[in-house]
C-alpha cells in the first residue's frame, strides 16, 4: 500500500537523520474548498511540515480575489493545531507576499526565484530590503 510505504520512508528518514524535517507539498484547494485533508494526511504520515502550493493563491491575489486568504488561513490553522510547520511557495513575489504575511502562521517561504527576478529590476540590495520589510510585517 502506497500510504504505508510513504510512512515507512518518512520514519526511516527521521531515524537516520533525527534533526531533519520532512515536508509534504500540498495543494491549497480540493474541489474548491480548503484542502484540510492534506494536513490530516501529513500528520498521519509523520511529516513535520507541509508546503502549501501558492500558485492558485498568487493567481487569485493578482485578480484581486482575496477569498483565497481564508482558505489558506484555515489550512495554516489546521496545521498549527496538528503541530505541523507551514511553508509556502510557488509564484510568491513582492505583490502577493504581503497578503500571505497578513494571514500569518507561515514558518518559511520559497521566494528565491522571485528575488532573482526582482533583483534584475531593482538591484539585489534593494530587493532584499523590500522582502525583509514585507516579512517583518
């Protein structure tokens, strides 16, 4: 069974490297609703964290559809209640990252690609300052 094999692999990884974190990548929505099942699944499998795919979030923010914020917020809340860390990534940038910061509860973001792209426009030092300002809230 696939689930049992994944669970075994995660526990083996944790046994070999106890200080390492295992994170499962999850979609933010399922059938138009918050994908809370993914959080339950991550907990069941023994993952330390989830990384929420924020591509859809980014599209919604670009279209000024902020209803996605409550969906992301409910996933984060569920993860925190399950003692699971929350990472977020894909398509985050200077425009939509402030909305994610407003939601709160994210432990880490994957923004390397956006930093490089923005550095081409603003220079590396100014870009880093902009992202630091955003993440400080």
